[in-house]
C-alpha cells in the first residue's frame, strides 16, 4: 500500500518542486548548436523543502540565480517586515504576457486572476502578488480564445535557427520579425528573442553597426518588463557594450553607449553578487572571449580593459 502511495506521489513531488537551472553569465557563449547550444547552460534540480515554501508571484520581490548547480535567492527590492517572499515560477521574459498565457506556461493547478486588463501592472508599488484561483474542469471548446498558445521562439526553435548559415538565418529572422503580431496567439517575448538572435547573427557577419540597435532593443525590453536587478540585463548590456566598441574604433556616440552599458552592467552585478569589478570579470570571462565577433583576441582584451578597467 505504501509503495502504491509513493508511486502516485513521487511524480507529483518532482513536478511541483523541480526547478530549472540556467547559468546566465554565460548566456551567449554557446549559440552554436554543434557545441551544445543553449542546452549546455540548462538543467533541472530538486532542492530542499525550504525552496518549495516560496509562492509564485508575477511581480516577484525575490529572484533566483544559478552558478552551475548552485542556486540562490536574492531580493530584488526593499522588503518590509512581515512581507511574503515570492519569486516567479516562469521565466521573467514571460511576466509581461496576459494572465491566460502566464497560466498556460505555469501549467500548475491554479490560474492567475487577471486584474490588470490583459497583463501585469508594472506600475503597481504595493508589492502584492496577483490572486490565484483553483482551476476547474472545462468542457472542450473550439473557440480560438480557449485554445492554449505557447511561445514560438522556444529553445528548440532558437537552436534550429542558429544551426542555419548566418546569411540564411538573418533572412529567416527578418521574415519572422516582419510578420504582423496576433495579440491572441503571439507572445511579446518572441520579438525580444528574435532581436537577440538577430544581434548575434549580425555580429557574426561583422555588421556591428546594425547589431547594436538590436542589442539595445533587447536591453530595453528586459529593463522595462523584467523585475528589478535581473541578471539577464547584465548579460545583454555586456554584449551591447562590446558591440558598441566595434573592434576598438568606435565613433564618440557609440563609445559613450559602450561605457554606459558597461557601467550599468557592473552596477547591477555588484548589487546582486558583490565583489566589484574583479568578481564581475571572473564570472563573465567566457563571455568576453566568446568568438561571436570577428575581432582579434588582442583587440577584445583591449576593449575589456577600456570598458571595465581590468584584465579578464
């Protein structure tokens, strides 16, 4: 009898407590699927019960980060005494979507009550998390609005795009970006992911001057829609800064942009992880040496020294 109970409960324990692992400081090191692709950074882990006590929020006051298989939780704003600590069960890029899409991505036994007329109110300051309500059985429906839609640009699609030759890949990405958005089916984060892939591709083709606006659009999306002090913004700003230098001969305006993105990346990293410039450079060492751009290693080293002040 006990064995039957274990067989029933164990899959549920894993399902509701397992957490994904992503090493964000190496986000752009592995765009090449022949070297493992994005899967090289990802995994899943089952941690102690304390982690499972934290509830989900679409406006989280806690963010979780991984370095390899080590996971830790950091508040992303000031928290008052007695305030519940919550983090997002879904990736931060999805938090700008409406409640039905967030619920589909959660795939849990509750639905999110949409109190913001189609999405999260990012201007709310009370720190309260949206209400949760239990799911109820629904009769099958053929109505389009009742269908479950998921992001188009998932990890598999990204890997397939990155496996294409750069010129062909750029054409495919531009076609996807030019498609008219369907507010019912499409996710806002799809465009965000495409701008990142386009920036990587343009850098790979040696077109840093047109890659920089793509990096900056990705940065703007992250800063606008992600919770405060999100590590992804650090990784994006690092790439924007390196792109802006364009092989060490930037125009003054791009040089100012490079310095700005580097400064913001350092500031957020220090708020999250401490250790100043030395720890930052150690954690992002692989990103700095990433062969994404057609730049000699000596030039890249000079750019890192100029932006961050120390050798990586």
